[in-house]
C-alpha cells in the first residue's frame, strides 16, 4: 500500500499556464491601483489639512495684540475664501498687506487692493509680473510724502449695578480716557498746496478707557458685585445709537450693546474706513474687508452693513457678541 503524500504540490513559475499568468498580471494591476489611490487620498487629506491650518488673518488694532493671529476657522465662518493669499505692497516705504484670491500678476493685486496708480508712479516689478506670497510690490510716487497724524477716540460711560453700595448711591470706579487713532496718508503737494491726500492706513494706536460708574442696589439685591454684570453703555453718536436700538429691537440686551461698543472701540475706534497695515478693514476689522459683502454690497461705506456682519460672525463663532467680548478680554482679539 502506497504512502499518502501530504506535502503540498507547489507550482513553479515555469509550470504556470498562460491563463494563470494573465490572472497574476490582473491582480498585480489592481494592487497598484489600490495603493496609488491610497497615496493620492493621503496627499489630498494632507493638502486639505494644510489649508485648514493656514493662518488667514491677524489681530487688527489693539496696541497689545498687533501680532496675535486669527485662525482660518474665523475667516471661513465669516464667508472667507480658502484660497486667500497675501501680497505686500510698499508705497514710498510704507508697507500694507493686500489680501485677496486668485492673484495672477501685479496689476491684479493693485486692483483688489483698490490701489490707483498715478502718472509718474514707478512700480516694481512691472504690472504683468506674476506674483506669489513672497512677492513685495514697491511703488515710488514723486512729489508725495507719507504724513502721519493722531486723532482722539471718544470714550463711553458704562454703568454697573452693585450691592456693595446703598441703593441709589453712585461711585466712579474708573475715569474715562480718550483713545488715539493713528492715520497715515499719502499726500501730494504742489508747492504749499495739497493736490491729493489718500488714507493709506488708519488704526487704533491706543484704545479708549470707558468711564465706569457703579450704582448701588442695596443689600437685598441679587447683584453681588460690580463684576457680576457687564453693565449698560450710554450710546454716543448716530452709529452707536443705531446699533443700540437695532440690537434691542431684534432681541438683544443692554449687555450686548456694551460688548459691541467695547470690541468696536478697540478694533477700529468707530471709523468706518479704518484700515490696518495687515489689510483688515472697517468697524469690525474684517480681513479682507470684502468678506463683509455677504452682508451687503455697500460694505465699504455703510456702518449698518458692517455691524450686521459683525454680529453675525460673533453669533456664529462665539454664540453671541458677549461671548466674543469675553474672548477679547483674554486674547485681545476675537
């Protein structure tokens, strides 16, 4: 009786039929395709993550926070474009970042930055030169000088209730102090006569300090201290009065208005056309300002459009304008 052979019969490469060779080739092709697809997916994922993690804006105006970055998630919530890039434009030695999308050449940067060339301007590199984020565009304007001036930013009066004082009694907790707005303009003169003056940058050099008045509620009040509430702010000027009335008419509170005044005063000093060297623009210092177009086509000149966009962003990012205010107190940005 012959012994059973339990050893596996292994085919050699020479013994494979033509049909078997075809099957092996097909399997190998499928494996290569699978691996290639996986590699492509990994690269695509990494590219997406890189885009999400790229910083797309900077703190706008606070003197202590000019270097604080604002993340891409803020810009996306405000209607920003993931493809936004930054190109530095230097006019007569003064830098400004122009923020936009789909830059192609020097001319496209100047167009999106609303920078108008005048006769005699020397531009380097030339208008048809392709650009990237490392590109620095220089413009030399003859007979023009950069002039910097300071102007005051008014402070507000904030009242806060406290049980630490007898009912009705008032006490000044903090004296008010005006802030400082620094504006740099490109001024062209013919002799002593000013031919043109264009604002290049305008930002809060020093934020105002509100005057805080404590109002006593008595020992039976539920308010334990002045720090327990954000307070009520007295509107100053047409813009603040509109903001106050609009907020209250849409379900907001006095505290929401106080938070609004605080942030806007620190970001732009209530200047509609405030423009930081980073490129941030308007009352809320949107970066770039064109992001506010989601709230209206007149975003560059209408304070109501700018404020509506600001509140929309605060609600989306922090849940409320008071949430943005609390973040601002710790981060000096929002």
